[in-house]
């Protein structure tokens, strides 16, 4: 089975639900997502906003294209 791809808009809406106080488990259950996917999206969002260390989405994209 292939890996499911979600749009940036969908991921943003999921993160907005978390910002409104919904739990990861509740959002994952309601939208039939894995908890880990949501946690990964939240971690990457924090990196992109400069709140956590790591490679930004743009840096990751550049590295993948350069292979």
C-alpha cells in the first residue's frame, strides 16, 4: 500500500484544530489519521516557524531535489 499524501491546506486545518484545544488522539480518530502523522506535522510546523531546531520544509525540499 502506498503512502497517503495530504495537501498543505489539509495539514494546516488539522493543526488549527489542535490550536483550538482538540487533542491529537481526538483529531486523529475523527479524521482517520495516525497520531504519529499529526505529531510529525506539528513538529515540522514548529521548525518552519523557528520555534524548534531542524531543517525547514523548504530546506528538506531543496535537499530532496538535489539528490
